[in-house]
C-alpha cells in the first residue's frame, strides 16, 4: 500500500474500475476537484486518492470490492462536518462519498420506524416526517448539514440528547458493507432483536468497521408542548447549582445548556441578546411533553432559578421565540471570532456533580497560561466544550493552547470523566487514548475491529469465522478509515494528537 | 475435551486446583450436591463437572485460568432463573457460580450510579438504594430471585421496560474476566464513554464471551407519583385497540400489560380477582412521574378505556393497592396449573401494530391443533408470551405443542417480529436462529465472539490482537457457555431446538 500519485498506471486502472462500477460522472479524480474532500470540520487534512459516489447499496459494495482488488484503503464520508478528523482520508485512501444515498426509503408511521440512506441530512429526516407528527431525536448543532450516516459513525449527540440519549439509542438496525464487499443487516426495524448486538458494536466505530448503506431509525412523536426558558445568573456557581437542583428535583429537561461570561461577551456584539450587564452565566432549559406536565415542570424550574438568584428569566412557547432564545447558544462558537482569530474546542465529559470544580480548574489553566477560555456546553450531562481562544500566528500562543488542551483533558479524566462527549476520537484525540485506556483495553477494541475486518479460520469447535468471511484480498485491519482512534501505528503524516496542525481555526457559523 | 466422570484422576486434579484458588469449602463436586446446578428455569438439564464459588473478581479470574489449564469449558451462573437454558452446563463444564459476589460495592447518590457484584439479586439493589430515593429500573418478573449478572447475560426486560428500556440501557460498564483470565473494564461509570462500545457488545451475549465480575449501573429517581389502572374489556380487539390508542396519544406508560380470557379463567380460582364475567381481556396500565402529569395522563387513559368500552376500571395510588392489581398478572403463569399440568411458554416479539392480527393467528393455531393457548404479555412493546397448555404425559399432545410453538415463532417472524423478546436464545431456540438470520448474519455474530475469545496474530499494520491476548491454552471459541445460541455444532445431548425435552413443566409461582 504505497502512495500513488493520480495519473500513474495503477491509479488509472483503479479509476477505470470505479467508473465501471458507478458510472464515469460519479468518480472524482482531478486534483482540483479532490481538494474539496481533503477536509472535515477539524483542521486535519489529507488528499484522497480518488472519490467515488455510489448511487445504491449494491454500488457501494461494488466500490469496496474494487478497492480491495487494488489493495486500497477506504474512507466513508458523510457531510464532512465531524470535529475530530474522522472523514479525513489518511493513507492515500479511496473516499466513498455517500451524498447520493440521501433518501427516506420508508416510513412506518404506526410503528414509528423509518428506513433511510446514510447520506440523508439529519434535519431533513425530521422535516420529511413532521407531516405525520413525528421527528428524529438526536440533534447535533450541525443538524442542518450533517448526515445520519456520519451521526452513526460518531454516535453523535446534541442539546436534546440529555433526555433522549445519543444516536445509538435511536438506531434500530444498519445495513452495512463489510470488508469483503458483502452487504449485511445488523439489527433491524424491531425494537428488540435477538443474538449478539452487532448493531450496538457498529454505532460509534468512526467508519473503521465498514460502510453504512441503510439505517433503520426510531422516530418520536412531536411533543404536544415545548417550553423554553433562559435564565441569567450573576455567578457561574449559581448557574451550576441551578443545574444540580433541576436534576435533583427529578426533572429531565429536553435540553439544559450553559454559556459563561466569555461566551456572553463574544455573543453580545454579534447577536445582541441584551443579557443583563452583570450576567456571569446564562442557562437554557427546555421542557417538553404534555401541556399540563410541562406547565407544572416550568413552574418548578422557575422556582429553582429564582432560589439561585436568577437576575433575568425569559420564556418562549412558540417556534419563533424559541429560535430566538436558542440563536445565541447555537451560534456561540462562531461568535468567538469577535474575541480572537482562532479557537481550539476541547470536547470532554465529567460527572455532572464535578462540573463546578472542573470549570474552576479549567479557568485556572487559562489564567496560568494567560489564555482566554470560553465555555458553552451541555450542562445537563456534564459534556464540557471549553474553547481556548488565541491567535494562530503567535507560535508561542499555539504551544500554550496545545498545553492547555492537554491539561484540560487530563483534568476531565482525573475527575472521572471521558475523553470525548460526542465528537469521537478520530485523529485529534488518538494520542490521548492511553489517558483512559490500558493496552489491554485497546487490544480489546482492536479485537472487536478484527472481528468485523478479518475472517477467522474455522477452529476445532467449528464455530470460527469472522464477520468478513470469504474475502480474498490480504486481511488488513485498517482497511476502513486507517490511522484513526488508536495512538501510533503507521499513519500518513497526520498529527500525533493535538499539534499545531490540529488546532482549529475559528469560522463564523460553526456550530457545536 | 472429553467427558470425565467425577472421581477420575483428571477431575481430582482440577478440583484440587480450584480448591487451591477459592478454598475447599467453595468447590462443589459431590454428585448429590451437583444436582442443584443441573437446571435453570428451562426444562433442559445437564450435569456440571464441578461447581466453583469464587469470593472476588480475582478469584473468578483464577478459576478461569485453572479451567483453561485443564482445558475445560466454563459456564457462568447467576440464580438460574433463566427461561432459555442459558445456565445449563452442556459439555461437562466447570460452573462458576456467582452467588457469593452479591454486594453493592458503591453508590454514588449524586451521579446516580452504583457499582455492584453480579450475584446481587435484582430487587435487592432497589431495596438497598431506596433510602436515597433511587431504584434500578429493569424489573424481570423473577426480580426477587434473578441476579444483575444474569440480567446482563440475557439483556433482561420486564413489565417496566416499555418506558425505560432493557438492561443494556441501564448498564454503564462491566468488569469481566476474559478467556485468558485477564480482568478488564468495558465501559465505565460514566454515561458517555469513548472508543468502541465493547460494553454494548457484551450485554446480551448469554455468558458466551466471559464472566462478569462487577457491574456499573444507572439508578433512577423513584417517581413522585405512581398510578396503576386495570381495565376489563369484552373483547380482545377492544383491549388491543386501547393499547394502540394509548401509544398513539403520545403516552409512554411505565407498564402496559395484557391478559386474555384463558389467563383470566386460570387466575380466578387462584387469586379471586373478581373480574367481570364477560371479560375477554384485562389490561394493566401504570403511569409514573410528577403528580400533575400523572393525573393528567390518567384522565386521558380513562377516556381511552371508556371509548373502547371498558366494562370495569380499577385504580390504585398506594403500594398495597398497586400490589393487589399486579398480583394476578405477576402470578398468571403459575395459575395455568389449574387448567393443565404443563405449559410451554413462547417468547416472541412483533411490531406493536401487528398484535391483534398475530393474536388471532396464534388462536387459530391452537384451534387447529386442539390446544388451549393462554396469553399474558407486555402489550406495550409487542412482546408476546403465548403459553400453550397441555399434559406432558400425552405423547401425542407433546408433539402438537412442539408443532404449535414452531408455528407461533414462524408467525412472529413472518409478521416482522423477532425470536425472543427478553429470554434469550440459549438452548431452547437455537434451532430457530435460521428463521431470522442468514449464515452470513450468524458468521458475523461468531466473528464477534471470536474477538472476545481468541487472540489474533499481529497483522502487517501492527493493529492485530484479539481481546484475550496472551492466552496460552488452545483457542476455543466455545470456552464460555458452549452449545448455546447457534444451531448445530458439537453439543452434549441437548435438545436441538424445541423438543419434548425443552417443554417446560408448569410450576406454581413461576413468573414471567
């Protein structure tokens, strides 16, 4: 598997075979066209060898077979909105772009199940089923652009996953292409399935097990009533206490989001929300369900907010006002551009009860290194998003940012947290896996990948046989999305962990 | 791996090594003592080679290593309440009984997480944390006896899993002993974890991947208000329509259970519930949450029941009255003994919207074969439990029961359903796996088992290595719980599917 420049004989043969599989117009190979596929939402980049856009599950399977014959790596790609480098094609890979597989194939209204293709945009699914009074729950902030297939790969979350869980809780089954080009359903349209949970193992595997070609998802009924509240507090501690009190009262809001002073300062000149001048933190609480229940719960949240000294409380009952309250939160990351030209977003999770302590420690890291850190995050489930603001032209500052990111992740882990809440490991965090996992842990994960990737010889009990039986090409553990998740290994010039390379530039409109 | 009678030299050496690992008093080897470990809740039986009762995770790991050295199969055992033969020790296995590992090790009240040992009885966990206002949600009807470890193995459900999901939704992490005797955590006490979901793959693997030694579970807050309603209907169709209407109204009751006329007839002389004489079906609906919400929802359920012609409606707001309404449902299976000496319980799942059709078809099967079939089941999630009543001394009737069981499962599958709602495959249903899964599907599952059982050689990418690296003994795919889940293979005289052998006798007090 050596790097082959476009235009070599080997590459021309690969391109011809792919064109044969999906049609000439669906293979992208000109260097200027390939540029579009070098990036995802992270700063990492790498040039694909060729991009192929299959129009069906069968064509996708055919592409995998062609890549196998040419002994090429494969990187599946959704909309490329991921934040950890998952869609960046390391090692001169064939990118299988799923943008043409974007249909809702079937909606079973009564049983509330839809079968969709992986390239379908997340929000588009909810839009298409809203006429039945249904919606799809997981709502990454990028939901206007990101795809269901990408959500499956990263087990994506979103503000509303507090009450309803992440993608894996809403995916009933997956049709996938495995390493040998075979098509297989894992799980199915039923809520309960039988046998080992291969579906569960596949969700969140960051494109390293195979290519998703169909997804059976659970739909939910649109709530009768949605009530959104925004409360401003004069201290971060008061806002954190409010979060704890809401949870302690037995409420599970549909969303529970927080923004700190740095974030508020960044947002005021952009969105003019007009928060109180002394606001140190703003909380968004969204409740949904039957009208009476929401009314009762809203009153309880109000009481808790006032008890903790909320200086202002705004409420919204209709879609327009609700969008207004959410606008600042959803655009917050983009607004950091008003403070500094660049930011680096750290995605860590801590136990909810450690939020206040961890935020103090994060602030201390910033103070010590002379860096401004904005916090805008899913408070309800302890998913922090500290954004370190800086100027990437100042080399000295960049080194400090890398140091701060590392220290913040260490703080999360030391407080019983995890490396990633919802953005995956990808390239960006692979060097940090040993902070949380032992060699044995990672061997266990690699063993799972082996099960999907490499067929096993029959053993004496007659029970052998990997997932991808019948493959003829050399077994390659990193056939799909090579160089991701695990530290080290032969990679293709990508950054080893957080380097200057993986510090993301601030772009207006970015959403997290 | 040949069968070795207790008392042979090889067995004496194995016993001595196990006694060395856990102490003489914790190894059971006398034939009369081993009798207790031949059964579980199914009719299948097989004698263990020896039973060992470790007192810690380390001792459990030591037992696995000893079994490896003696090239013996291993069967983990909880309380033996399973209904599909999962704990029956085929192939002359060493049974690792987990009854001594029954402690609650840690309760993190604020984050609502407990670390428990696998031998802890399900209900005991809720009892121990109730002082903190918390409980553990999955509630198999056997919850007074079954263990958390057994629940993990079978991904157990229960009446209250309609709203809250099965065991896998409540297990955050597992400490397990793998095939090489190493101890490993899969997942952890955090809600969100990183890397592949090995925890998810392990839950529901029916003891075939390894032995669970610790479980991190999510606890829930005890609801402010619980309201239970029981409604009698003059037709099964009216009761089924009520179920559909409740779900269509956007309600997700904590439980939604149904009993048919046959079940009512069985229960009247035992529990004297005094249902109306013309009742053809009885429905139990339980709602929980904040008081106002429950009150509103109860009113809605009442309206729906009346609209569908409910002839009687009973309600309960306190624990004593609630237990009263539940008594018949929870004891229903046992009451079948008043109608016939034996029953065979079929555990299948169908899409909720197909319930009415499928129940008619089930009845038709009974009518055609001259068999009485009682239905008592989780209506809310389409988990049927048709109980075929018969006399096991009538050989002709037994053959018809086997035929009926087969036809009912075929009906479930033909209606888009699954083989098992919550009792697993085990021995009982393994012959039926091909009804739902292709060879490729089952190869995929076996591949997953390989990943946990057999280490892989390093491949050229340096990313090889199975879960159980470092094992020295021969790789054996069926090291743990041999002869289960997959059809065929070398087994130890167990029934191939539903045979006369796997028809369960009716015993008073059985709960499903």
